[in-house]
C-alpha cells in the first residue's frame, strides 16, 4: 500500500477529532448545556453515539481478522457483542437511567451507602478501562505499521497524544455528536470498500483461491467450552463497560433508554454484516494473509489487494480513516469516563485534577501497550469483557434486582472476580498464547459464577449491613417516570 | 449568566433533570405503595429472565443444530454455507425481535403499575 495514503487518512481523522473537540468547547456554554443538552438529542443520534463509542478496534479490525483465521467459530464474537446489548436492555438500561447516577461508582455509592464500596468500584472501573484501552492502542500500532511502514510505537503514541490533547483541553463536550458521526464514518469506511470489492470480483469473474469453510492455517475448531465461556464473557461483560453506561444518561427517561438500546441493536446488527463479509472474502481470496500473521490487518489490506490502482488507494484511505476513527472514539470515550472517576476520587474534582487524570488515564495503558505484543485484537478484547463480567456485572445486576446486596458482599464479589479472572489472564499471558489450557485462556465460564456466588454468600452473612435506604433506592430504580404528556 | 466549570461527573445526582415528581405512594412509603413497587420489580425481573432464557435457548438450539444437524455441513443457499448464513445473518433478527418484544412488555408492566397507583 502507498504509505502516503495511510498517513494522510490518519492525519485527517486526528485533526478532525481534535478540531471538533476544541470547538465543541464553544458550543456549550453553561453547566446546564453540558449536562442537559443531551436531553434534546433524539434516540437516533443517541443510539448512533453509543454505537460509535462501542465499535472499537476489536470490531473494526479484529472480528474480520478472526473470521479469516477461524471461520464460523469467530462468527460468535459479533453475535456476543450484539447480544450483550440485549442483556443490557433487559437488566440494566432503564433502572440505571432512573438511578440518576452518572458513573458506576456513583451508582454503587448511592445504592449501598458506603464510601469504601465506591473506592473499590472505582478501582475496578479504572482497571477495566485501562485493559480496554490497550487493545485499541495495539490496533493503532498495527494499522500504522501496515499502512505506512513506520514503527509500531508511532501509532499507539499518536493516538494517546491526540486523545490527551482533546480531552485535557476540555474538549469533547459535543461528544454525543462526535461519537454519532464516528458510527456512520465507521460503517461507511467498512461497507463501501467491501461492496466495491464484491462488485470488482463479480465483474472480473475472479475465482476464489480457497474454499470458504477451510481454515487457512489449518486451525482446529473450538470446543463447546470455548463457545460457552466466550458468550458468558460477552453477554455479561457489555453491561459493565464504563464508557457505554455513561452514554445511557443522555436519555430523558427509562422508557427512552430502552428505545435507544433497541436502535443500538439494529445499528450493531447492520455494522457486523461487513466485518463478516470482509472475513469471508479474505478466506476465499486472500488466505495468505492468515499465514503471514497479518490477519488483523485484513480489512486494511483487502481493497488494495483485490481492487488495486487509484481506486484501491482511495478505498484503503477510507478504511484507514475508519480504523483510526474506531481507535480514537473508543479511547476518547474511555479516557473521558476514566478521568471523571480518577479525578473525583483522587484529585478532588478540580479542573487541573481532571486534566491530570486524563493524562494518567491514557499514558498508563500506553506503557502496557508498548511493553506487550499485539495479540489477536478480538481475543484480547474478549478477555477484557471476561474481566468486566467477573467484577462489575455481579455488582450491577444484584444491585438493581436484589434487595439483599450489602457493601461487604459487593466488595467480596468484585475482589473474587478480579482475583480469579485477573489471575487467569496473567497466568495465560505468562504461559504464552497457545500453551495455556482452554479453561485458563477463557476464564469467564467459571470466574463469573464464582463472583456471583461470593457476592451472594457474603451478602447473606452480613444481612445487618443492608442499607436502610434500600426501599427508597429500589423504588427509584424501577418506578416509571410519569409521562409528561399525561400529567394531570 | 455565570460561567461554571464542569470538571467531572456530578456526584450528588439526586434527581434526574426534567424528571416529574414521583407518585405519592412511592415517596410516602405507605404499605400499599411498597407492595405495588415490589410486585412491579418482580414482574419486570420475571419478564427480563423469561426473555433472556428464551433467547439463550434459541441460541443453544441454533448451535446444536449447526453442529449435529443432518446435512448442515453440505447445505448451501446461493452458494453460501448454511452455518455462515445462520451465524452471520440469521441470529441478528432474533436478537432484535427479543428486544422489541421485551420493550413492549416492560412498558405494559409500567403502565399497569401506573394505573394501580393512580386509581387509588
């Protein structure tokens, strides 16, 4: 690929993000604007924004790469990413919106009436956020290396610098619109090249080099345990992602939070058709990418390979732009929600504290990203989902639906989940990919039930710690707002 | 207008902006109010569990069918293997449909609660 194309696309997207971030500052002038402007955002915009923030490097690059490598086994990833939103809709969306909390630590403090549980939750949220930023930076490193030939660290560092500048400068106020725009950019950047490639292939009558069902690397099929564990991680991990939850606050009430989630499901379903198509095309027409270890770059390389010429370059530029939109939007969303948590709990919530927290929130994962190697993107994001499902998910689900939850139970559950799942992740990394046994590589199937069990058991043992406010808080979470139209 | 700096999430987010007042029953903690709320929460939880289990059962049936279904490996529709079609396209409408049905039923539960409270 022509290196100038990649570089140009990257610079254009970074500049656009920074500019929108800086100028967004001037659009909203009052506190009220900042908090409430979003109430005027129609569900469609809101849903696009959630989609824009959610579709990360794993969805944009990783899914297609994994499909190239392991075929139908990998098709479960997008199914899980989407069905996770169904679980979020069923168990979390409306009550969380009604809770009035902006972040997960706020929610736990309000529900359990304890500062300590807030601290522990904040720690977990920061851990999840950091873990989730690392694969985004790996994605950026890969994209820069493949498209421009520059060393890997340039990509991840550049993303961190752009994100830090925009967030710390106080930008991203118009974040809903930026993120909504990013969703449509990502969809276009993926859909147009795929459709174009399909048309070119059809008109040339190109014959596939390999049959669709055969794995190009000869990798065996995954077992039932792997599928179940993956689905547990993805279904229950989605509802604890900090940057996703904060978006739900921009709905006016619980009912519209549900409607928004329904639209998100539609948007995700449409989006995931295209990585699937790319992956399938890759298996048939570019199987050699799997052997050379460039599977995650499949989406980036496909147009140049199968179309070529000027059209190929233009399409490549579009895909690279979409990929960087994915890294930047997800990282920005995570850094904003992390710096909120860090600055409140560590720096007392001053402006300087927020900026410091933003830098901290982005630089620590950069260190991790530079020290570790790029794994399969979809797989490493899958592990983050497993960690979220083992720590934050039991707390949220039981907090919303079970009166018996206590602060001691919540802390015990989070620590158990973090210890088991985190331990499995560390052990799996130390053993190296491919050497770790299946149950260690995919811990969710046992670590999530263990975390739930710990939460419930300890809560039962500490019944006297059930907060006195439980009835009031529970009714707040579940009682519908009066519809304004029928108010008497 | 005074300029206010917004540095982070509001911590004391007591009332959601624009939220209309609660029905009296909720705020006053009366016995009947408490019973209504408990039954609302229980019916919403039951509904969520039913939809979740239903969806997971459908998913499991799909998975088992794709592995053990007779002739699935050879079946092709328009040249595309059946398992690719089912997993890559077919499951998404099921997710959407479950979500839509849930939304309707959840709104109905809430309307029933509202009727109960306002009738009093």
